[in-house]
């Protein structure tokens, strides 16, 4: 009888343990997360945070899907299919003006300097905006660079009537540029630079880059955005998501090679060395700026954001001007000491 009692006690404890374990798992908050585009090195931090258990430590189960464009991240979240994602703040601004209360909100700015650029072969002689007149440019519909071309033209006093714009899928831009079928491509330099490398081109030696941020469009770009529903219903989950991604992001800045290996595990067809270089390029070109060194990763300058909102309002003839707090919410950022930008890998 004593033996049966002991066995019963052990079995009871085991069942209680399983019940407790199930309760702990049930407490995890699932967050559906959309990337801005196809999986590449600039997304590595989202997967590092998952694989190293940073989300789990925050009580989160983050399910990551590929994206359809950084502007589409906004519409995916607004449609309710996703809770959070990596996308373009300028698309948030537009939707905050037209559908206030429905737009997602940026809670951690990642690309402090925008990657919007026009790439061209040096042989074409396009070295300044005015050189674009009389040329044919290839752009993917819906991408921020393509959508902002008219604003870029206005800022630089270009005649759009003298510029031919050809629509094409993103994966055709570099091949057609290399062949000479287009004179310039409207791209994200983070993507295009490395597409050229993969096509055995030298993006430094043989190509010019007109970066929008250098020619009048001092805009912010991609970052971590979440739905207003998630902010209202589970602010703890938002803060945990930001902490996990911030930790992974800054780790990769100091060790890009790790990110390349992670991306190769996530998507075996990608080149780990190329993706490590992309991570390093992205950090130096778009994340490490005088502003982020002063404010820390993830934050923005209110003055600059106000100007950026005004530029987007003018560009798209928005009927109202969103306030900063409708677009960006810094209340979920970790303390500045935990967001210190590391020195770039030499």
C-alpha cells in the first residue's frame, strides 16, 4: 500500500508538473511578424532574437514571415493579419493622415539614414540629379524609392517629363541595369549593392549611387512597427519585443559574421559571407549616425521627424499632417545605456 501511495504521489507530481509547464507555455504571447521583403542579412536580428531565446525570455512566441515590400508591412498590419513588422515609417505617415487610428506605430527606428537610391553604371555619366533628365529609369511599383521619385525630382528641380520611368519586378532591376536596358534603377542600396556583387559586378568601381538623403530628402526609413491594438492590449509584449530586437541588433553590429551564419541557416540558399557584409554595410551606412550616437539606437530626433512628416505630407498632398506621437512612440525603448551604438567592425 505504501508503494502504491508513493507511486500515486509521484504520478500526481508529474501531472502537476506537466500542467504547470503547459500553463507557462500558454502564457506566451504569440506575435505574427512580417519582414519588409525577402529574407536577407538586414533581417538577421529578428532571427537571432528568436534563435537565442530573447523573445522567449520576454514571454513571446514571434512567428516571422517574409514580406512583400516595406510599405506593404503597414497594410499587412492594418489588415489584422500581422501584429508587428519591419517596414517604412513614411508609409506609416501616409496612412496616419488618411486613416488615423488605424495605422501601425513605429516603436524602434532601425535605419536612421534612408537607403533610397538611384544606381547607374559609371559609363552613363549620371553623377548628379540633373543628369537623370533624358534617361530611362527602372523602378518596382510600390517601393519607397519609386514612390518618392517625384519628390526627389521636385527637390532637385528636375523635369519629370524628361525622365522615362519603366515599371519592373525588383529582381529584374540589376540584370537590366547591367545589360544597359535602363540607365538607372530605383533601389534600396542595401539590396541592390549586394545583388550587383552576386552578379559579379563591382558596385564601388563601376557604379554611381545618388542617395536620396544626400539630395534633399532627409527622411527616416525602416524600423520596428506594431499595431495600435497590440499597444493597447499588451504593452508589456511590445516592450519585450523591442528589448529582444535591440539586444540582437547591437550584438550583430559588433559581430556581422554571426548574422551571416544565422541567415544561411534560415535560408540555405543565401551566401553567408555576402549577408555578413550586408549587415556590416547596413550598420555603417544607415544605422550608425551622429544622431544615433547621441540618442542611442531606436530613437529619433523630434525636430527631424517633424520635418520628415512635412516632406511626406507635401510629397503626397496629404490632407492632414500627423503628429509625431501618431507615427512614433519611444515609450517602449530600453534605457539609453542599453542602446549604445557599438564601434563598427573594422
